[in-house]
């Protein structure tokens, strides 16, 4: 005998072959829009089956989804359900939280009621699994290249593109900021070269020193990860964002606003850069404004993202159980716009900086291209289809050619050399593709090649100025002179503590009625041979001034080493070591100091021309002082210094 409420209707879930508590009586079933569990009552011949409700809804696992970001996978259950009143919305639940059964209220609200009682949730979880025959699926949470059946397939928000065109059956679930990164079916026939000829018109929208690197950096994004970002700087109104949005439109993003900006948190920007694999991601509007704390927050955020991009590393994380999380490094190409440049010599070295001034963008061409931007993704679809059939070879060629071309682009920083060499290597691949599909003629290819090389050399020359502004070696002497001229510190007379040095106004002294008065703390001494800084107090004062300017100095050991290597301060070699702190007799006492030779100071723009200086100007011949020998102190006063660096 089976006691149960007479069925009102049969749910959408059909009973499957289940374990039976008695012949003909499954342990779990769907009845009257709810999941029920069988319970035995009585003994022996009088045993009966009673079905009790576990909840007021019916549901099943429709799909088991392997959700992958390309580094780690997560198993998700996609569920569909209904009540007697009607269907419930689809729900996606992590497998790790499925058994706890807290998700019905979260996903379906107050309509989903789980029957109270001990062990009910465990039975409900088991019932849903028993009643489900889920399909298996993979959902990609990133863009870019993946292997499918031996072929390379390029993922985008709308699916994937392989060597033969669009690939069916791929699911890509991207963050909302990347949801517009969808490519069309690749073009065929004459439509393909025509799409790229429209793209070539982008070169006319602004100066070639900006548009060529923009276009090549964008087309290089599907090839490999560049160890650096492209940074477009300019005052408001220079149309830098408008120009950047044109290349972002290659990936189907035709919204009038960028996909993200620097207002996002560092973690959010890091996650987007990780998901945006093998694509160009525009981060707009780096403009430090407001109070000092807000500026430092933005500077720190930019330094973190740009360093991660340049180093191809992410921030290390740990799981709650103490195990390490996989690294979430940026995997695409970052295009940054800003009214200001981020501080930091090493940060700027990880960017190829392009500067726009108001009026340089051709507004007529820009407007025409903005109206055609929806078709730019057609050009990229053809490009990635072409790459899909030869990706390993193209990547190897770009890598090898970048190494071969480094000698063509010498620069103060090796990262600038690498960035420029890579852009030319990308151009050579693009040129081969354009010639193959008929976008350009051989004569145009030669002309464009000469133009690209000239532009890249021009861009490389401009990088020196952007990087030297933040180079601690370049900043050191101006910081010293600024510290003294502002009255925040002073230098004493090396030979006489009671007498001001010669030209005291240069060395932080102020004239008063009763004589010369030193300003600020004593940070060193001076004589005709140069400046002798007391390392600890001088570094502290200089670093405070540097921090106020937005960029702190490196550690003392690193700073003295760099200055010594460049000849800004004296160094000596003894016992297989290079020493940057030397013993000098100061006012009768030998001290460990950092010596700046007088000739170094004379070569700075802040130093006036004097008879003993080694510089020349247009109005006065200045005799050159005899060179100081390798000994720091010709009088034999040097002693072992405290600052040593092993060779």
C-alpha cells in the first residue's frame, strides 16, 4: 500500500531508473511540482511506502560545465527548475557549494522552500543528482588562442575562429567589460582586402609617429604577449581616446566609451588584463588629480598593472587552505591613454610612449573612420583566420626577428629596443599577409617599410626624454642643487668649520646683517674639488624632496652604485671590490663620504660658468681644469669606505 497525495500533474522532469526502496517505488521522484523522498513504514508484510516532500520545487542538473580561464578549471552545475506555479529561472551553481543547498533561496528567492528537518538537505542534494542526466560542456572565461582538435582557434565573445573560419559549438563567457569583443564571420574573396584597405585609412587620422605604432601594436596582439604597454599621452582635447577607440573597434567594441578606465580597482583591472588574452585592452584616462592620497593611489595602481604587463607576471596569492593560487598575469596587449605619465623610471621603461598635441588629429578623417568602425572587426577576423593556420611559425619568426632587429634600435633602456624591434617584426608579418591577400602592391610594401622604420626610429628617440625625467641618475644632481637652493639643507666648508664655503649662497647659506647663516641641516661639505656628502643625512633629505616630486629614490646602496657606474660620484677598486663611499679628511677628521667631483657639477644646467668650470659658453672662454687622478684624495687622505659592492 502506498500513501501519497494524488498527482495533480506530471512535471517536466521524467523519472529515470533509480534505486527502489520496494519494487516499483523509486527512492526519489517528482510529483506535483516538487521532489519527494520515499520512506518505509511498517514491518514485514505490512511495510508500506510513504512519499514525503523535500521541497516545494522540482529541478535537475541540465549541464555540468567545466568553466576554464585557461589556467585553472572550475566545475559548475547549470540547473533548471519549476514549481506548481510555473518555471524558475536557470541557475548556475559551483559544485563546491551545491551540497550545502543554500543556493535555492539565493537563485530563486522566497518561492523556493526546502522542507525543514534533519538530513533533508542531504536527501535533496542526492535526489537532484539521482534525477539528473546532465550534459557535459566547456565554457571559456577568456579570449585568445586555444587548441581544438589539433587546430588553433581564436576565442572571442561570439565564439571562435579557426583556419577555416568560424568554429561552431564554442561557448565564451567574458566579463561585462569584454562582452562587446565579438568578431564576425571572416570575410571571403574581395571583401578581405577591402576590409584592410579601410583599416589602412587609420594612418591618415593622426601623425604617423602615433598611428603606425598604434596599428602595429594592435595587429601584433593576436601573435604573442608584448613585454610592455603602448601609452598615448596628451592634454584633454587632443583626441587620444577617440584614436584609441578606433583600434579597440578591431575587436568589435564599438561603444562610445572605453571598455575600462583607471577608476577601476587594481584587482579588477588585473582580472580584466588576465581575461583579455591575445587581444588589445584599452585602459583610459590616467589623470592624477585631487588630493595627494588619491594621486598616490592611482600611481600605485598604474605601477602595479604596467609592471605586471611588462614582466608578464601577476601578484602571488594563496588559497584559504594555504596552497598557492595560479599566477594571474596579463595575457594580452595594454593600450593606455592619459593626460599625465606614470612616475617611475622602470615603469616608464615598460611603456612605449606616444604623445599627441591638440590639433594633430585630423577630425574629418576621424569622423569618417568612426562611422566605419563597425566594419574594422571584419579585418581582424580575416587576420586571425590567416594566423590560425600558421601560428607557431609566425610566433617563432617574430621572436627571432625581434632579436635580429635589436641592433637597429639602440636605446638607453633595453626594453625600448625590444619594443621597437618587435613592432618592426610584426610589420614584416603584416606585410606578408597584406601582399598575399592583395591589400597592397609590392611597391606600396616597400614604401610602407621605409615609413615604418623611420617612424620607429623617431619614436625611439623620443623615449629617452620620457625615461630620463625619472632616471635617478639624471635626477640626482638637480635634486642636490634644488635641496641647497631652497634652503632645506646646506654644505659646510670642508677645511674650516667656522668659515662659510666659497660662494655660500650656492650651498644653502643666507646673507644677513651679521653674516652668512646656514639653512637647514648639514648634509655635507664643499671645496674647490667638489662636494662631499654625508651619506645618511644627505640621502634622507634628498629622498624627502624626491618623494614630494612624486618619485622616491632607490635604496642608498642602489643609488650610489648607479651613480658610481655613470661617473657622477667617485669610485675606487680595491681587493676585487668597487667602493662608492670613500674616506676623506673633513675639517681634520676622516669621514666616509660620497664625493661629487666639481667637473660633474659644472656640466649641469643649474651651475653658473666660472673660471674653474669645465664648460664653455658663447661669451667666455673657460680653461679646462687638470683632470683629477684615480685617487679620490690626491693628498693621500683616503681611507677604506663603508659602501662596497662586489664585482
